[in-house]
C-alpha cells in the first residue's frame, strides 16, 4: 500500500478546510486528555454491543417469532390430515339381499325368540 492512500475518518490533504474536521480539532484541543486510549476499546465496545438486547418491535428476537408461528402450520396440517381420514370418501355399505328362504328362516327365528307375541 502506498503512503498516499487516504484513510476514512481522517482529514484529506486535498480538503483541509472540511468543517467537520475543524470542529473535531477544536474539540480535541479544548478537551485534551492525558490518558491514552485503550488498545482494547474497539473490542470491548463491540462485545458490549453484541450482548445488549436489540428491540425488534413487539418480539424481542426473531427466534420468538419462529417459536410462536411455527406451530400454526403444523396444527393446520394435522387438522387437515384428521379431516381427510375421517370425512374422506367412504365406501357405502352394500345392501343386504337375501333369498325368500333365508327371509322366512330369519322371520321364524325372530318369532320364536320373542316370547311376548
């Protein structure tokens, strides 16, 4: 890398009159600090930012949204399966057809088993 590359957040040599950098220089000179910045400042800041809970509207995290909404399609599929199995097309029972001799035999059995007639 060459030394002529300009980093972000640093004043460029082409535009030394940038009002933002003027303000930063004035603030730095007014509040001169004797403490050197910590080399771990960025790491600690990122770690604290990651640990801080972020708000996503009503739900605090997307996993809660998945936990709440996932059972809805599963229950719907289960209900559809139950309805399909219980209300589906059933084979209609064949009518019982007997001969005259069988009919007479059944009527005789019915009459003989009923003592009240």
